C-alpha cells in the first residue's frame, strides 16, 4: 500500500498550520512533505514530484504566487492556495496564474480534506471526460459531440453562449474559474460590460437548469471571484 499513497507538498512558513495540516493528511493516509520557504518548496517539488501542492501565499523569501508562476505551465499538478488573506484580489490572481483552488484560513479538517480530494479528482476526471465525450454529474448530462444538455434525460434548451459557458465550466469541474478566465474563453476579450454579461448568462443558465436563486446545485457562485462547477 505504501507506494500508492498520494504525496502532498505543503509550502507554509507558519509551523502551527504546517504541522496541523501534516497531521491531518498523515492520519488520512497521505504522504506529506513540508517546506517553509518558497525556494525550498520549488526544489522539493522538482525532486519529489508530489501529487498536489498546498501553498501559502505569504512566504518569507518570495511570494507564494511566484511558486505558481515557476511551475506552471510545465506541470498540471493541482495547487491549492492556503491564504490568510480573505482578499478577493489575491484569490483571483492565484487562480489566474493557475492555482486550482484556494482555502481561507482558518479552515477545518473536513473542509481541507474535501478540497484536496476534489482537486485530486479533477486531475483524473479531465482525462475521463475527454475520452468518452460526455460529462455527467448528478442528473445533469452534457454531450459534447451533440452539444446537448439534459437533466434526468430531459433536454435543456440553452443558447450557444450559455452552452459554451456551461461546457467550459464542466471541463474544469471542481475548480473555480475566475470571471476573466471565462470571459477570455467565451468572448475573447474583457471590457466594462463583460462581467455583467457573464452574470446575466449565468442567471439564465441556472434558471434553465431549474435552480432557484441561492440554490447551489451544479454550479456555485464564488462571490467576487467566479464560478465553480460541482463534481458531486
Ligand atoms: Ca505565511
């Protein structure tokens, strides 16, 4: 069993948090590596090839964002940002640089484990989706070849743009996609009205999927940051 364990690299200078996180993962069957500095984290990343990185943004030698900049786009390893800052700008910046998700300190054991499991699943499910040409979560199904969306077998009638947005989110399941990342993919460029236009489209998508306001089935609204398609 020993060699099948997921290897997690924690880059965090706060020893209390690092040892808490290490304890949580070790007791749940993961192998854990820790680094207190960004540079050390980069070296450990290269030599150990972890399955996932938990990254603090405020590191003593370099900003954690620099870590993301250096390992993307060469590696698609899931990166989960641990941030003390509830600042939306930091979240957006790290996501746009290629982080998969963020978790705001202080966080609990259950939330941390769930986020890590989701991030590890995303890496596997993206290959699965590409293979069979369809996406399925709960009773929602997207057939990429036919560009068709159904809920419990019933067709959902989306506009071209609405379909493109939903398909895009489904290809990044479990991951928050920032407003600007979605807008770039769908419309190419960002202007003053883009975010509003996206929000209007999302409201229509949710309505057509049968979601009531505030109902987070299928897609969650990450306020001030973007949207996330749920994977379970
Ligand atoms: Ca720190």
